[in-house]
């Protein structure tokens, strides 16, 4: 069976992936050496990417990334798109734990809920999609603040009012920074009654392949059920769900299914 994969498109993306490690410009000579293709093919691919707006010629024969990619990236990160991708995972987490789960993004110094799943229990904690929460005293917020640059974190802490929502809310800069250092070390964040005295939560990040956080997911509920120990026990499954979401964002699940289907077809053809 003839392959349906276009090699030129894959090569074009191989070129785009060369912009890493501080590299800001490419030439046909660099592409030829890095990818092991001839100069004519490298030049043709670079010119095609320039025509599409993915690259811009900074000088003759030298290219930088074009802002078409920024536009496409913004569309890919659209909250409604992320919500659609994440909803089945949240539904599965809530079915398994019978506690609420949600996905959030960080923007304009606050968190926004983009998707949620609620428990079937008579007593459960809920939050509306679109609701905004503080970052410094929530599990989601800690995950995000642990990932942003030191400069941006300093600006955030200077810009916001650090209000004590409960007796456990950390408001001092040194305490918050120490807490975030712990989050950074373990890769997840806990909120044990810090924003609402009787609500606990645990959150983990969802990242791109380059390590940029694009969202976070959590399990949350009444402190009477979700104790600190219960939250910690849920971390491995949350992290597994986040890893699955990261593969889903890149279509890896679909790709694997297609490869398996192709393998089955080839085996069937060989038997015949």
C-alpha cells in the first residue's frame, strides 16, 4: 500500500525544528549539513517556507522564523481548543476518583477555568468555566508560577495584592518563593485549605515538548475527603493524565493508531 505521508512536508518541519538552542537564523548551508540533504533541496524548502510565511528572509539566503507561526500557535492555544482536548481526560479523572477536576490557564496575573468535570457525590465542590482565581494561593497557580521566569514572577508578586483568604494562606514573598521552589522540585502543587479553609486540591502542569506550560489540571474537593495523603496518592495518576494530554496535543495517539492500522494492513496483505 502506497504511503500517504508527504516527505517534503516532514522535511520542512525538520527545518523549523532547527531553530532551537539559541539559533535564530538559518541558511541553506546549515540546513544541508544538519539534515543531510543537498543544497538545491534545502534552498527550495527554505523558499517554500518563506512563501508560506513560516520564514522571513533577514538577509540574502538567511532566514528567521516568521510571525505566521505565532499566529498559528495562538490559534492552537485557543482556550476552546484546549478545553475540547482536555474534557475527556477530566471526565475520566472524575469518574475514577469521584471528585471534581478542572483545567486552567494563567493570563493577566490570574487563572481562568477552561474546562471542568463534577463529582456525582451529593456533596461536591464546583467552579464555573470562565471563573478566575488568584494564583499565589491555589494549586493551579503554584504550578504556573513555578514555571514562569524569575523576572515575570517578581513582577507578579509586586503587582498583586496578597490577601490572606484563610489562616493557611501564604502572603509573605519569602514564604511564597520557598513554596514555589518545592513545587518546582517535585512537579506538582498542593493547596491544603489555602484559599478556602475546607477545600483541598492538587495540580500538575501540561506542557509542550519544549517544556512550555500550556495548561494545568487538578483534582479538588472537600478537605474531609481529599486529605493531604489522598492528594499525594492521586499525583501519579494526574501526572499520567497530563502526559497523555501532552501526547494528545501533538496527535501522537492518532499517529500511533494509524501506524498500528498500517501494520495490520501490511500483515494482512503479506498473508494473502
